[in-house]
């Protein structure tokens, strides 16, 4: 074994975690509102395993960001090789979990530091060391770690995922991660202190990826943008490392950060299934929009105008489009009674080229309560578009806000 390899081995044994990536791994990427999610902070070279749990006192910030605001995550603790926390998203939409670890400084033997820079393709840092006559000097670096995960809580329509989070180094998705399917591409932008970072290498991968053998390894353009091709469903990560000269730091010549993003990718759909899914989600969104502006007649345009249309609830079976319209008008005589309608947890299953089954949750938000429940719909494709022909809706108790 040559001396360089021996030094590399000794270094890895002595400080095994400094250059490892750190990720947030939620127990579910698609929880319902009010559902507790376990989030594990993992550190290793083999995604998504962890070699050692970060100490709680290393955490600089641990937060849950939702459309209405940000709250601190507390109570995190070591559990085996992971640091574990629990979050409970309460709103429909994107929920972003972020963990930042406090910066640490270290010193590496010159050959080890140069090898590390080469593996990360930090050519500018290598050139700067050469210009400063530091190639044969120890590498003094202060690094920090940033991990971010995006959860999809029920029906998602906000743009929270595109907003920066005041992180030193951050990967921003520019399309909705909650709608991703295998075969799609995810455009992202890398920001350094809130500004686009050009020419940095962005990597991405999935479970089983180890070391620097990334299936995606691309460089950002002049606006800090790059695209990740997602060739399979399941858990994915994106990661970036950037290093700049340190200023005013007696312990370090370089400042760096490792920043990661984890997200979930759904299985691919056939073109026919994708078209059905899109059309039915648009139909349901039309109903939500109509209801929330107080237009019951427009809401009813989503149903088949036939005496055979069926509505099933705890009070029995009603038949006929007009009967259902009259029922809604009696039950919801004004805007206060109608509240704000929300659909979530939608599952659309084609039953053939012209029929589909829809499962989901509904909730009405009033000033004093939030009734809700579940529904099963059967929809048919007619010459003028998709319509609901059978609606089975159930109510479940819900706490007051």
C-alpha cells in the first residue's frame, strides 16, 4: 500500500464523518395534515444510511416551515446512528424540514486535502492554493452542513418550495417536487448566500449510491441552474459542496458547506393514465374553486346531469342531479355555512379508458369548526368531458381550530 493510500485510510479512520453528506430522511413524504412524521438526520457516504448520530448540541437550527409560517423543531435525540426528531405538519401544502449543523474547523495533511479537493472537483480551490504556494501546506477548512427535506401534505398548490430559507448554501426546486414521477426532470437552482451560484457541481442519486459514484453529476449554468433526470421512483437526494476563502478566521483558510435536499418520486404513469389523472384533478379543483367563491351551481357542473347520478351518505342514498343540487342548497344556504372547501390525499385509479375511481379526504374550514371526512367517487368520461356519476361521502369528527 503506497503512502498516499495509507494516509487516506488513516484519515478516514480518524475523522470518518467530516466529508460525509448529511440528509434528512422522513418516515413519510406524503403525510395527511395533523399526522406525526419521524425525521432522521443521517450522516454517511452510503445514502440513506448513517454511520453516527450527530450530537444534539451540534444543531444550530432545526425548523419546520409551512405556508403560514415557521416553527422550531425540538426534542431531537440520538437513536442508534441517527439523530431523530418528530414533526407534525398541520396545513395542506408543502412542508419543508431544515436542519443546520454548527460550523467546525479541521486541519488536513496536504496530500489528503488536495485529494479531497480533486474528488469534489474543486479545481478553483486547487488553483488558488497553487497561486498562494500552499499546495504543500496543510488544508485548514471550516465546514457546515445543511439538510432539507420537502414533504407533500395533502393537496399541494402553494409555491413554498421555490422560496429561499436564509441558508448559506441551498438547493431550490423550481418545479413542484410533489408532482414528480419517474422519467421526469427536476429543475433546481443553487444559491450561495441567496445569490445564484454558477459553475458548481450538483450531484443526485437514490438508495444504494455510495461515495462519489453519483448517477447524476452536472454543473450549474450562469444563473446557478441545473436539471436532475429522475430515472426511477422512490427516495432521491440532491447535494452540493462549495468552498470559498475564509476571511477573518484564525483557524481556517477556507469556508465550505455541504447542502442536501431529499424528496420522493412517484412511479411513472402511462400517457393515458396521466391524462386521466390530470383531467380528474382539474375537475376536482374546479369544484373547490367554485365552492370557495360560493357558486354551488358551478360546483354541480362536476356531476353527471342525469337522474341516475347517485349520492350516498350516512343518511342514505339520493338519486338525480337536481336532487343533489337541491340538497346542497338546503344544507349550505349561505357563504358562512359553505366555509372553505379543501380536498386532500387524492388517489385516482383508472377503471378503463372512460372510467375511474377517486379516493380522497374533504374538509370545510369555518370560523368555529372544521368538519371533514372521506369520499369515494366514480367518474365517467362523456363526449363533453369527465363527470362524477357516483359519490359516497362520509363524515368523521374533527377538532375545532
